[in-house]
């Protein structure tokens, strides 16, 4: 249906209801942007009615505009969509906007999500709130696929397992081979676009070179190790400990019981002193793993017991997914730590490096990327301290090997540098982290 046919439909509605001329034309402009009716779909209509309309037009015009959209859609033969415009859900969302912008936005998101046309995150792709052209195109295609499934009865929002069906429809749309470019998929185009944006966002030539050199390795998902349990054994051990019926015993100070602490240090070689540790607080590796598990909601405390959550239990029995989660996480989850972890990972993928050189290179890049402190530029000491965060995290999982400096007795003069190098399985984990950074969803302009 051409733009002229849409214009003719507008004229017919105006002929029947002259008072609606402005509302019908506004709806036609918003829903088609001067193109034919083929561009209209349920998600776009809902976005117009539930988000754009109440944020752009005066409140006393909302109902007329919704009615105008319904009349236009009826005239175009899109009666199901006309019902959406006239629905109690549309009235409820507009009422919420009338109460306050906060309630309106919350009502919009709730209604959009439950309508069935909101593309869900899947293992194939998670959506960002900041999108490039390819991602916006992919999202539009998925929205249409979900809307078509609803129209034919293949997807019934609210019915049993409807979310699983929506995810399957989404994955099918994202992985279906395209005619142009041949052999590509929407998911592949989005990944390529995101990695390109990641490379282009480098404000320092060294960072640009590092990112470019690894980009081809990140276009496809990083293959899981043959032994994912072995690759994340400390986290798997903790989930196994907390995953029993009674959970893991805690002390009055809410540390793991000493028996568990001793078991951990003996299993993973985390203790070099003659006496055994008395408390979890003395074993930073164990505290780090437990803190990360809590932050990721894999474990939770109930009284004097630590229990695995439902999610934690699922990952305990699916070590491949556990490996993927651990590989894409950092010690504390903070954005600065994530940035430094990326930089350390990029440099280690390049080859072995002296610790001092690593500190100098990363310090320069952080400054170029706009990182600073409240008191001014980041100092060498602060960079050196920040680098320890990814190194502590990766050391727990055996990602790299290091040769520490040798010092001259008596003078304290350093004879050899402190050198770091990735292990083969460690490179896999680092690449998985870098892919999550490069090809993951964007929610901030600096990402």
C-alpha cells in the first residue's frame, strides 16, 4: 500500500468525521513517516500511543490522537491494530502519564513488555538502549515477527510458556540467513556493528591498535573449554558447598566456617604460611569469590547458612554457562574495573609484558579515554593499584602465569622485571571477556 493510498484513507476519514482531520493526519505522519501502510506494525503503534504521544502533545489532545489512529487503522483494514488504539490498556497508559511522567514511563514499559512484541534478550543477542543502524533494523524485524505471530495466533501473550515462544521467534529472526548481504544474519550484522563502534571509540592510537588486532577473534562466540568446571573450579566449589540441602555453615560474623576455609585453601593452594587460616577474612581469594557470587545472585545468606539461589543451582549443573558468566565478570563489577580489565586483557593477548610497561601503557590510555579522579589526573600509583583488580580475579582462575622480579640481596636493587603472560586456557577466558565488552549491548555513550 503506497503513501498515496494512506493519504486517500486519511481523506476518507476526514470526510466522515471532519473534526478529526488534525488527529488523523498526525497519526498518519507518526505511523508511516510519509511511506506506505506496510511500515505500520504493532510495536511501532504502541510506541506512538504509549510513549511518543504523551511526551510530545498536550494532555487534552491525547484521546483525540488515539481515536484518530484507530479510525485510520480501521480505514486501512488493520482492525486488530485499531483495537489496540481503542483498548483499555492504551487508556490506562495515558491515564498513568496524566498522573506523572514517572508513572507514565513505568506503565509504558510494563504494557510494552506484556504485549508480546517487545524483543526479549536471548543467548543470541541482548539489546542495548543505545543502538546503531543495524541493531535498530534488527529490532524492528524482530518486533514485526513477534507482531505477525500474535496476529496469526502463533504467540499468545500471557498463555503458558509464551515467553519461551517469544524467545524462539526472536532467535529465529536474528539467525535467519539474509539475502543481502548473502550468508549474513541480523545477529552477525549487529555484532559486527558493535565491534566497529568499540574500535572507533578508542581515543588513543595504542588502544585502537589493540582493539583492531583482536576484533576478528570476537566476531563469533568464544568456544567453551573442554573442561568448564576445571576452568572455574573455585566458583563451582562454592556453589557446590552452598548447594546442599542445609547450605554452607557460617560463623557468628557471617564468614564461612573454618572447616570450609581450610578445605578451600588446601584444594586451591591459597595458603603459604605454616599455620592454617582461622577465618575466611584471611583468605582474600575465597572472600573475592564469595563476594562475586553474592553480587551475581548465585548465593544468598539465610541466618547462619549460605545457600545457592535457583540461578546458582542452575549454573552448578550447567558449568558451561557458569564459565561464560565468570569469564565476562570482574572482581567488583564497577565500570572502572571493567575498563581496566579490558585494557589488561587486550595487552596480555598481545603477548607477555613487563608489569611496569603494562602500567605505563594503561595509564596513558585511561587518561586519553577521559578517566580521572576528583583531584585530577590518575597517578601511576593509582593505575598500578587498579591493575591488581583484574590480576587478582584472573589469578584465582589460573588465567595467566607470572615471573616475579628478582632483587639483589643487601641493596634491594631489582635484577629482573615482573613479567605476565597468558596461559592457553586463560586466553580463551580473556577473549570471552573482551567479546562481552566489544559485542555486548550498549547503555552508555562511552561504551
